[in-house]
């Protein structure tokens, strides 16, 4: 089943409309990377070294994720779709839903 889905992703990324969509998502991810660089450079209003360690570590992790995902999607690598969805799940969905409830 996994290989069938992966084959379907390969074929879909070769389609012109899917390639355009992947490039649009890549640009959005690149914008996210720029925001994290701005945070690290303290352009966002709060000095970066005064933010909590968790905030700083997530800035770095999300910067790396956004850059890799943007480049991979732009290039049309089939694994980029898996990478983006895994990153959304692990770096966005879980921290803001499950982990947020445990901290409350």
C-alpha cells in the first residue's frame, strides 16, 4: 500500500498543475523560513536571546524543516510530500494539540 501511494505521488508531481501547486507551497514554506531567520536576527520585536529556550529551538528546527521542504517541493522530489506532512504532524499539530494540553 505504501509503495502504491508513493507511486501515485511520483506521478502526480509530474503533472503540470500539481507541480505549480507544489511550487506555491514551497514559496509559502520559504516565507516561513524567512520569518524564522527574522526571529533569530531579533527583527520580530523581541530579542531572540530573551525568548525561552523552547522557542529558540523551535525557531531553528522549523527553519531547517522549512528550507528542506521548500527546496524538495520546488525540485519535485517524491519524498517531499511525505516530508511536509510528517513535519506538519510532528512540528505543528502535535505541539499545539496534544502537548499543549499536557502543559495546561
